[in-house]
C-alpha cells in the first residue's frame, strides 16, 4: 500500500478508462472467418490501420482482433499528449537522421493536422485541443538545455519562445521553475480513451468487424495470404497488420527490438478556483520538465491535474503482468514530487493511480517492417510518443502492404530499424545500468557517466 496520505483513497485504475462512456465490448471471434486485411491489436495503431484501410477502399473487408478491449492498454492509459514529432523530439531525430529532419518534421506536422481533421470530420468527442507544451527547467544546468531546445525548434519552423524565470512563473507558478520553453504549435491534448473509443466507433460504422477479448496466438502463411490463429478461431486474410505495442509480437523476429517499460500516473481530485489561482495555471498547455527522469502533467477537462512519469521500470524477461500496473513506491515518489512542485496545493488528494507498459525501442521512435513475403507489416517501438505517431505508423504499414511508393518509404529513417536489445541477463542489466546512470546524471548537473557515454557512442543513448 502507498504510504503518502494524498493517496489514501486513490482508485487503482486509469482515470480515462474509469468512465461511464466506456463502450460495451464487441463479441469474441466465433470460429473461423475470412477478410482482406486482419489487424491484430486494438490500440491507436490498429484502429487507425483499420480506419485508413476502409476509408481508402470502402469495399475492403477488415477484421480486427484484440486480446482485451480496444484502447484498454497504452492507448487508454497515457497522458493524452498528441505530438507532431515522429522521432521522439527534434534532438533525438537530429542525432540519428539529420539530413531527413526537414521531411520528417513536415510529415509529422501533416500527420497531426490529419488527426485533427479526422477527429472533427468523424465527430469524435475527445477534447482535442492544440494547446502546445511548456518545457520546464527545474535545475540551473537545464536552463541552457531549454534555451537550446527553443532555438533548434525555431530553426525548424516551430512557434517556440524562451521564458525566463519570471515569465515562466507567470504562466504556471511553481518555486521549482527556473525557465521554460513554450512550444505552442506542435502538441495537442486529448482524452486518450475517448480518442480510442471514437476511432473504434468509426471503424464499426465503416463495417470493420471487431472481435474483442480474442487473443491472437500465432500467424503463418496461407497460400497467397496469411492466417492468424486466435484462442477463438482463425482469420484468413490476404494481408495482416500487427499492432501489438508492448505485448509480445506474433513474429519471433519482432521480439528483440522492443522491451516493455512501465510508466506510472496519478490524477488529483478537481481543484477549486482558489487552488487554481494559487498556482496561476490559467492556460491549457501541457507541461513537462526536462530532466532525464522527467514528469509530464496537464489539466483535465473537469479541472484535475494529471501527473505522471519519472520512473521507467523494466521487469526481468520482459515482464508483463496486471499486478505490475500498481507500484506503491513509485506512487509515493510521484506524490511527494507533486507537492514539491506545487506546495500551494498541500492537502489535495489523488483519486486515481495506475501504470502501463510502453513499447520502448533503442532508437526511441517507432519502426515499420514487413515479413512473410510482404504479406505482414508491423509497427512498434513508439517509446511513449505514440498518440500522434500511431496514425503515421498505420499509414506506413498500409503503404508497405499495398506496395505504395510513398515519400515516407523513401526515407532512411523509415526504411531502417533500431538495434536489437541483447538477451537476458544482459538486457535487464543494461537497462538497469541505464536507469541508474540517468538518475546520477540528473544529480550531477546533467553530466553523463561512462556507461551513458558508451551508449551515446553506439547510438543507444537515452535522452529521456
């Protein structure tokens, strides 16, 4: 049990999923069936894939299977930051594919615009709002990081401005803030579960057959197509799109390239007008500090604060179990850090606490590949920035399956894949060394030790 008094009554569930709007599940798969396209996974990537496929060809028969309910995993548990970046930020992209960043930034901005248009056209009530994001320096050495981040963003056409100590505290008042970078045009906020449920409803309206609580257990060639075996029957299709996020991929070749890392989140009770006034947070922008172990936070539509991040926990041998969604030590740390940030809110209570697994790759952004002679495509490795990038990943998968010569597929950033993670026990040891190295770097004014410098040299350096 968590020890912090603010957590005494917190419900162990995602705030977003704990909603009367949560739809009733679709029936399980009932025996064998056929389709033109079978999609495995009902998170954002799978839902966008089904929606884009049927939008382009209304006659295309699509079946989507999910082991739980659509949006029940990462898509219903995240902070709702829908970013334009396809590369987990400019700095990460520039470190890996500098020559392609103008194209990647443009494609990312176009993707975010397309999400906004789809939400409006489909009537998805998910609170989509182009709020921007405020980056925060909470240690002296981070002030230059924020200043440089703003300058880099402006070189790539972003609407970004540097805020000094007084200016940033005029936006949101915390004694921990030393400076800020207001990135005003490349991030939207959404209610993540309602976005997933809205995409699900749009798929159903277009004739997509969704089978929830149906676990895919294998995939193989079937003549000119494929067959996906589930615990409820089989789906034979011409093509398959695998959107399994942090869960083990159906193809063995997928598995070395991602690991599940657990992220944890708290949500407060609604704040009073006086409490909001005490912290001066009058805008709607999302916030994130820039430490290696960072926090992300935002306002909800009903006047709460969502507060998440800091810990990123990997469990031995890619551990993925429901009980790992709760971690009292992390919740206690997050609660204490919240009140360090906002001492004005002492006495506020949290109503929800939860965690979930992120599919992390060594390059920190998603990759798409094909298998089984081009009959199967997959998109994984979003590393926590998948709310927006998932639509792009879906589009790339469909281009691969349909043989489309798109601009994206001509980019090395899209054609390549990350380095794999090593097998256990080296995998666990490496990730644990990295976590400790990042914590030490935060405590040593950002100075990266020998282990982190070695990772940087091989293109594996964690920057957040």
